[in-house]
């Protein structure tokens, strides 16, 4: 990807500082296997990149939430912020993790999905309410706690926050999608 395609330069893997190289190598040899997206941009701040990528690893692979639930929260967050890059990558992962295709399509088009599973409905309600109102009602919180426990509720919030952080830098940079395009989400205007 050339520097001209983004509004924030992409660190060149052949010319990294020692601190950037440490993070780059840790990510490349970890579960992601590749350095791209927000992690690549975060390398401008290697200390932040190191910490954020570890949080991201935890939220993707070690949370108490099932993968389909984490991916549901990620997709709702990506749709909320109109983050094409996160959507492009995670819509495929969500399918692989067992989230139903009609649910993904409804979220993509800004429609409220019909859920077959109560845990998905609870995660969706918590996420959309938090993103839209910056809070959740007692009823929504109790519903989420009944499904995921207090630890799960904390991790739901952490996923929202982490992917919000990634959406900001990806959108500011106007990061092209891995296929070279710029958009994959319809305008809900």
C-alpha cells in the first residue's frame, strides 16, 4: 500500500525504530500473523501500539464471550462509526464464528436484526444502547448481566471502546480496504 493512499503515513516495515520493530515482530508472530489496519497506524506510537494490540488480542481470542458475540459487538460498533475497514474484515470473521448471515446483513443496512439466540439479542441491545445514548438502562444492563455475568458486561464495553479507537484512526487515515477499495458499507444518510 503506497503512502499516497492514506492521510496518515504507514510505517515502512523496512525502516522501523527498534521500539516499532519490537511491536511489529510481536504482532506478526502472534495470533494475527500480520501487521495491518489500526495496528500498523498505531506503530507511530509504539508504546500505545504495544499495549493496544495486546488488548485487541485479549478481546478477540480470550474474552469470556463466544466469538460470534464478540464479532456481533464489533460489527455493531463498526456500523455505528461507519468504519468500512473494520466491517470488511470482521463481517467474514462473524460468519466463521457462527453469526447468522441475515443478522450481519441487517446490521450492515442499519436494520434491527431478528435474533434466534437471546445472548445475541442481549449483546446487540447493550451495544446499540451504549453507542446511541452513551448509557444503558437498568433493564438492558440486567439482561446483559443475566447472559454474560459482570465480567462479560465489562468485556462487552471494552470491545466497544477498543473498536471505537481503531475506527477513529482508520477513518482519519482513510485506510483503503485490503482489496484496495474504499467502501463496503452502504450510506445510511
